[in-house]
């Protein structure tokens, strides 16, 4: 999803509402700049929910993951002012106790958590 960085002013995090069906796997929340430098949050062993669940991702939990393609302009320091894209992925990380298999994740809403 493309994001205008100006809409992220005053944000201290993100809140997602989701349903998870199937085996436990890792949930990845990624924020990218225009060069593809990626910052993210990962939660391992997410699995079945008995209805809608809430996940809060505070900016302080988002870390540098990897550099983008044009590294002469890349920044390892996270700043919402440079964020232009958001991505969500489900991955299998057996080293963290995830299980391979089928499943389904439904994301209903993503909200900005604003500073007071």
C-alpha cells in the first residue's frame, strides 16, 4: 500500500484488527522508503483466533531490516518522514516455532495510533 508520509505526522504506532485461521506462523509488518529500505515488526507463532483480535505495533518496536536498491541514499535510522509504502506478509520461520501449512488471515482495519 502506498502511503503519503504527511499522513503519518503525530503517529506513535499502528493498530490492526484481524482473524487468523490455520497453523501458527509469523506476521510481518513492513514500512519502506522510496529506495526500498525496509523497517519492520515481526510477531512469531501467531495462530488461530476465536474472533477478531487486536494487534498494536508501536514505532519503538519497528527495526531496520535491510537496505534498498539505491544504497547511496539509504538510511538505517527509522523516520516516518521517509516512509512511502506499507506491506504485510505471513512467513514461516521454523526456527521460531512456526508450522508449515495452510491458513487464512483476514485484516479488517488498520488504524493509526496517535500521540496525545
